[in-house]
C-alpha cells in the first residue's frame, strides 16, 4: 500500500461487524424482480431500457419535515439549466466559496451541518438541489446531467474554491472536474462515502433489480452512451481522481458503511498516495454528514486549520 495520510476518528458508539443478512425486498420490488427475471430473458433489450429508467429515476424526493435556523437563514435563488429550474441556497458573503453537492435521493440542504463552521471560517456557502431532486425540476437524471448541473451552478455563482460532496454527489463532482471545463482549480475537495468504482454500483443495481445478464449488457451500453461514450475508467474515481485539478483531496468513509462498502475507499488508498483519509467506525453512510467531530475535521481541512499527519 502507498503511503497515505490518515485521521482516525473513533466515535463513542462503535459498531461490531455484523453478519450479512439475507436481502428482504418489499412486495412492489418483488414484482419488479420477478418481471425482470422472466420477461427480461425473453426481451433483453426492452428490459435493459426499462432498467435504465429505474436506475435514473429517484424513488423519492427528500423534503424538509421541519425547519431550523440554518434553513431559515439561507438565501434562496434559482438557476436555469437547460429546460430545468434548479433550486439553490446561499449562506454568508465570504470572498471564498464552498459548494455542497448532495447524493442520490437527497438534496443540497442535507449537508447544511457544515454551514455554521464554514461561515465561522469566513466562507460563503452554496448548495443546490440536483436535477430530479429536492425542489428542482425533472423526473429523471443521469451522472452526466447532474455533473452539468454542477457546472451551471459554478458558473452562476462566479466560481467556487472548494467542494464538499456526499456519495453520488462525489462521483458527479469528480466527473465535472475531470471531464467538463469548469474553468476553476479547486483548493480542496471532500468526498464523503463516495463509491470509487461505477462498475460496482451498476453490478449492485442489476442484482437488486434481478436483471438478467443479456439485459444488463444492454443497460451498460445505454449508460455508456449517456456518458458520451466514455469508458468506466473515465467515470471511476479510483482511475480519474489523479486528473482533477485540486490542491488537496480528503476522503471520508466509515468502516461499516453498508451502502458503499469501505472497500471502495481502500481501492483509492491503494492507488493514490496524495489523497487524505478520514476513517470512522460506526457512523455508516449517512450519519457521517451529521457527526460533530467529522464536521469539525472536514471544516478544518477546508479552512487549512487541521493539519493531517503522516503515519
């Protein structure tokens, strides 16, 4: 393994490794899985197209069930992106800007826990609801479209200096940085619980929907076509992060993340020695964004007030 920079965070409540449980599927999903397994073998091309629609359409839209001081203090604005209206949020008026990029079936304000610390550090903070997410327009979206939305936001707000992203938002952020001309060079990039390999994500999705191999191959061809004929390596973080114009990168991942296994972070550790890692135990996939110590360390990394030691 390469020499990698670490911060180790050990929350008071640590989880032990749990045995894998047999997947339990709700009744509607059981029907979908049965349909793919039967009709998908007879009509693989049609099944692959349907699977792509499932893959690109969020099952739900995150909503605010209650308000709080951070939400109420946000300045709301809109961004025209193609035919879509993107909802965006802004806090502070610092000379440097941090962009928050949310994950799949989430929304920009899900990362608002970082806002108070960033404001104290003198930053302006911007977030947005991606296409087909939150209060933004659209019913379906792809990685490429989401990355294009990031570019639209960056241009609208006059550039950004750092990005803090979660899960799918991290993949789209790296894609935007390496494949789209954003016209910026980031100082800091934070990738929280981000899948490093799109092939693994696709494989998990095909298994989840019970898509037969022939239909899955058509699905992959359609996905690559949507990605403008780029290879998976052009999209994968483990292959492309070295191409991003970023001063420093921090990956945050929990050892017991069941949505994006820790193996994903280890693959990046093995390949890129310049990437810093904040490793937690017991916070899973979503609590990372709300844990006070993680927030403090991430804000410190962005602001340059938390040095990361070499082991």
